[in-house]
């Protein structure tokens, strides 16, 4: 017995990963639909050992399915997610459109699974920003024991977070540096090859960016509104996986050995932390993997009860597609999905 599932935005990086992860996690799917805009009708995407053809979102009857995974822009989701939810299926949305809506739960299953119980308010569940997702998975077990007072985070975000066009731009610029000289950037604001860009999203009046604001707003909603959090988000010339340098100040003492033990026992976390030249995880090693990896756990002597650590995860997986499918698994376990069909 399984579900009828639709993936909207199935031709994008995250949409394709959603299809892959539904299969990898053996989510009970009896009927699958790839949905896209009219220009992508008939485009084939991989599903299990074959392919399925994309259907037109404008013509698709969403009352036919139990679950919809959305990987679309916030503008598109604002229009379509309520319409789809009213048609019956549970919508799990990967955009920023619904994350801060008070009637929409923002879920990371390892952190706040019980919030899914109020998904019925709009029949929408929001997936957090990719950098927030990996951060709160690492913070949760430490916060439960010693209570985080303040966090300072610098992100090192891969170009896949800006879509396939940004990945292509990194590839093209890298080749051109060696052959023709770098071309003018078209997707990212400055050259990304052999460079870093301390700007993601758009500037706000206070000098922070909306990408940075997402991280503290979403952390407050998912984990604890009392945590003081400041962030600098940086785009780096890495294709896949985001990294974060995280500095924490706790209410209670927590030494590095205890933190290491807590993280080793935490769901969704793998600790790789040896004090030797290769005893940590890099973005390349996290690519294609499910967990959040934590390395470089150490005391921060500049504050009372301080720790520092390095957090890495595949942003297309735990930061997006994997987390969405894990939310679907949670909804399945809680009996929150719609009418089932017999296998």
C-alpha cells in the first residue's frame, strides 16, 4: 500500500534529487507524477530504472494525489501551494514562501517533528533554507543539554544553492581562466571561479542579506527564539555541499568531549573529528551523502562556556530534497497523509 505522489519542479536540481531520494529511502510510492511548467512538458526525468515524462502544472488535477513535493520559486509557490493544498494533498514546499507563516510548520524532522501536527491548518509544510537545516541538526543536541545563548556563523555555500546556471557559470569560468581569461559573470554578481563572494540574496536596510536573515529567523522558529544569532553568508567555488564555521556560547558549561559524545548519538549527525591533517570532512566528501557532518569541535576560549565547530552537508540532499522526503516520511508515520491506494 502506497501513495500517489507529485513532484512539482521535477526538472530542476532539487526536483530530480527528490525523485532520487524517494527511491533511495523506499518511500511507499504507488503512482508518481513529474510536474513542470508548460515549456518542460514531455521532458523526461529519471525514476527508478526508467524515466517519466513531465506533465503540465496548469492541466494537472492535484486531487488525484496524496502528496506534493514542491521545488519551485517562492512566487510560484505563493500562487500554487494553497491551491494544491485545498485540492487535498499535503504540500511540502522547498521555497522560502511559507517558512515564516505562523500557520505553516517549518520542519527538520530530527529537531522539531511534533510541529507537523498542525500541518492541517493550510495543508502546507515548509522546508527550511539549506544552511539552516544543517545548522539546527547540529545545534539541537547541544542546545538540549547546555542551552545555546549565542551563535556566530560564517557559511561557505556552494554554487548549486543558486541553481544549475550558477554551477555552469563556475564550470565555464574555471575553464576560461586557463584558456581565454575569465568572462563577465551572468548569474552571480562577481566572478566565482578562484574567488569567494560575501553576498547571497539581496541586501536589507541593516546591511545584512535576506539569506542571512533567513538563517536566524528560521532557527528561531525551528529551535528557540531566544538564541542570539549573527551570520555572514559567503558563496564559494564549490559545486555541491555547504560548510559552516560555527561559534557557540552556552548558558551552562559543556566541554568538547561531552559535545562530541552528544553529537555522535544525535540523529542525522556523523562526527569526524581527529586532530590530524585529514581528520575532518570537506564539502567534496559530503557530496551525495545524507548526514550532517561535524568536525573541528574545540573550546572557544574567548567566551565563557564557548565551543567552536565545523559543519558540512550536501545542500541538495539534507539542505533540500532529503529533508523534504524525511518530512513526508514523518507525515506517513503520523498518519497525516491523504487517501491511500492499494498496491
